[in-house]
């Protein structure tokens, strides 16, 4: 039986945008810093001019050089694994992918260096082979900024994959610079109009659940320019907003924050403060950013302690609410939570880490064992420029990036306190209670429940299991210096 095969161009075919410039901008920003980001934007008119002269290959090489020269290959790989897949997925042409996915052997051809696309194309688009240019790397693991091969050599490498049998189908633009179409028995060009029976096609690209990086929007030239112009004002605005949270009483923050662009949308009815000697209420929240407990306290107009694990010491110092640091030792953490509940209300995020996409990670069942007074709270947020979470970067910058956004919006939805029959007091297991709370919160937000955990997230984004080791102040200062050093490259 002959294996049906397809060869598809990535840019302009599987991805709608034929211009890879914004992906190089992401590498420049996330792997190096603001100066390289600005420099690459500065040479964009030169790249466009070269394209207009028909020197596409020269323009591509200039992009690669500015974006990668001097970077460690491990840093480029990290961005390609943790940052780029989200932006690629947002740009996938689903009609092209439906055609692509029908074939047994799937090959993708790209103008970009293979290292930038291979993980996404193989894991999410289910390709078997990726053919692209190769970065030239020094023996010390640094990119020289040059690539080996050109468009012609890439096309010849495609031909070597099909020595015995020509590809059944070639997908790509009619104006493509690649020459593999002559190998294919059939050709298709965008726009792709799929047959009716393909609309019920069950196979889907693997969704991107975890992703890292600070930029919310793909930095096209216009978006990148807007980010650069906004950044000085955004830093000033972030400092003002943080000082408001630290200095003003909790009751005044909702009113003053509106003057500086912040907005909180509240749904549902929050429970009143506890009275007498009764145990406190445990607010069980979805975890979107480290601001979740702070926003909850702002809505309730009182400071409610929050249990934490991996936030930085600086964040703890700046926090306007008390924090209770967990150890990940179950017995120790259980005693800490019980002690705090005996004093009053408490906030916990049982996912254990943040997730940006519309998915909820598996809930730890520990909270269900410790109290029956559980109030689920669905938290969500919207920002325009910068993400307020990171797996591979310095977490102390999380609140700064959050408050640098022009109009950050938080949505807080209070659900009813769990009835006694839905808690462990009625004989339910802690895991059943935790799963139930996860389901009702997911339904409220329109999210999907998953069994992924903190360890799964950090293995994908950072190559470790997310375990935090607390270092000395000297080591933390060194980490700060290392964080800002790339801005000077």
C-alpha cells in the first residue's frame, strides 16, 4: 500500500501570515531584551526594502542575524518551546490544516530556522518532518546570526525525503519562493475550500495549554512600535498603581484605582465577614495571576491572608495583604492553613500555579480536608500588552508587568458557599469535593477541566518540575542583575 504524503509551506499556508518578522521580534524580546527588540524594529524598513527589490533571502538573513546573533542556542530553544507555540497556534489556517492532516506522511517547509518551529509543528500540527534553514552555532553554544543554506538548498532537501515516491500533494502560495511544487503530483494554493465531509474531521491540532513570555499580542511592526512608545509611561503608571495599593486603606483602593485605568467587575454575592468565634471561610479561587488574592481582598474591602508558594520575597514585601508561605509538605501546610482559618478568612488557589488559557489545572484536595466552609470564586482577567505571570523569568516583575497594562480588567464571580452535602462532612472524599469545585468554577468561566498539574506546566515551559528553592539575598541580587543584563546586549 502506497503511503499518501503532503508537503506544505508554513508561512502563508499553514500559518495565515506569510511574513515571519513578528516571530523574530518575539525571539529578540524574550531571549534578549528591549534593546534588541527595538533594534530589530529599527531595521524593519530595510528588510521591507530588500523584499521589494526581490531580495527576500537577504531580508530573511538580516532578520535572523539581528534577532539571534550572540544568543545562547538554549535561550532560542526555550523561547521556541514556551513562547512561540501560542502565537503560531493563533495564526493557524484551520482549513489548510484540515487538508494537511488527512495525509499519512506530513512534511512542513519553512523559511525560518528549524529550531524556531520544529517543536510546534511536530507536537501541535502533527507533522513528521520539518525542513528549514539551520542556525550556525559556535562550539560554545552561541548563535553566530548566520544560517546555513538558502531557499534552493531547502527545496533540494525536500526532494531527498521523497526519493522513492513523489509527494501526493503540495500546499503553498502560488508566489512561493520554494521549488518543491514540481515534485508533487497535485498542488493546492490558498484560500483552501474544504469539502463538506472535512468539516466533521475529528482530528484537531493539539491545543496550547501552557505558554510563557511577557507579550500578549504578536509584535507586528505597528504593535511593536506601540509597545515601545507605551513602555516608559507604563513603568511610571505601574509604580503609581503599586504605591496606591501599598499606602491606601483597602476600602479606598477600588475608587482610586479607577482613576488610573483599573477596573474590577464583580458578580455574585460575597459572604459577610465572620462574627464571633466561628472558623473563617475558605475562598477557593481559580488562579490566573498572583493578583488574584489581592483583587479578592479589594472587592471584600478587608485584608484576607493568602497562602502562597513560589512568589518572590520582593512580592511578599510589596503585598498589601498578609501572605502565608507553604512548604509543599502536606502535614506542615495543613497545620498552617488550619491555624489561619481559626483566626479568620483565608484565600487558597488549589491549582498551585497560574494558567493563561481557558483551562483549569487539577485541584489539590488538601483544602477540602480542612474545612466545610468553602466559597468558590471564579477569577479571570484581561490585559492588553503584558502578561503578569512567568515560568522562566523573574517572578518579582509579575506585579510590575500587570500594572504596566493600560487598562487591566479583573472579573470576580462569587459562587454560593458549598452546602454541607457537597463537603467532606457528608462523607464525600476530599478528591470528590475538589473535583466538584473545579467543575463548577470551570462551568462558570466557560473553561475546560484538565488533570494537568504544576509539574506538568513547568516541565513544558522551564524544563523542570517547578520546585522552588529559597536562596540568600546575595543570590537573589545576582538573579536580578542577570535578569536585566540582556537589556544591555
